[in-house]
């Protein structure tokens, strides 16, 4: 994905999409940009990026939120962005995201951040419930003891760390969560 026209040379790093979500009305394509810590909004009629917004926490100085997944509320009013490296899901008001305008540094427009387990990597919405799948779950746990995996040819004295990680799936009512987001 090419950067929006008119961006400064220093801001024209290539944007690589991690996830795409077509809005219910098909007017807007939401794009998670992991290497830019941003979400982009593309006008599907023109194919142009009309808006960019930061997925960083307020006051965050360094890059690294890694937005990796998107979901939208059934009424189209909220966009959810899984920030894998923050272990959180950013919540956006789509009415703000579809307003044309691109500014650098990127605006901090998230309504708030919902805590998640380790490395949220997939999102879905069912009614008022937000489902958050994480790649690494709560933790890997201690690597003490002999590996018990049957698929291993050689049982190691200390198990391979990847065999100790389990993902998780969380379900929460996002409308209730929104009421508790800090202002």
C-alpha cells in the first residue's frame, strides 16, 4: 500500500497491511498497518487513503503496537484494532475515522484500550460481544521438567518454549467495556 499523496519524504515509508476489513456499507476499507502503528481508512469509490490514525497509547513515544487484526460492531459505529505488542484492543469511533484528513504525527483518536491476554491476533464481533483470540495466552509458564510431547523424537530435559505456550479466547461485552474506558 503506498503512502498517501502529499506526505513528507520522511513519512513515506512503505505501509504494509496486516489486516483488511470492508465496512458493512462497503464505502470504507479499514486497513491495519503494523509497521506504521496505524489504521488507515480507504475510500472504496476512489481507492484513496483518506484518513490515518495512530494505534499508540496516549503519550507513547516509541513505535511497536503492531496492529494485527480488525473487527467492527454490527451497527458500524465502532472499529476494534488488536494491538498485538500492547496486549490490548484499541476502540475507535468510525465517525471520526471516516473524516478526510491526514496529519503527521498521526492523531491519537482511540476512545480507549481494552486489556487482552498476551499477543491478541484475531478479533470477531457477535452482537455486543467482542471475541479476542490471542496467540500466546496468559504466559508460557516455567520450563522446568522433561517435555511430555508425544510428537517429539527426543524428550528434552527442558521443553522447547513454544510447546509451553497456549493461546486464549476471551469474550466481553464491548458496550459495557466502553462505559469503563478512561476519559
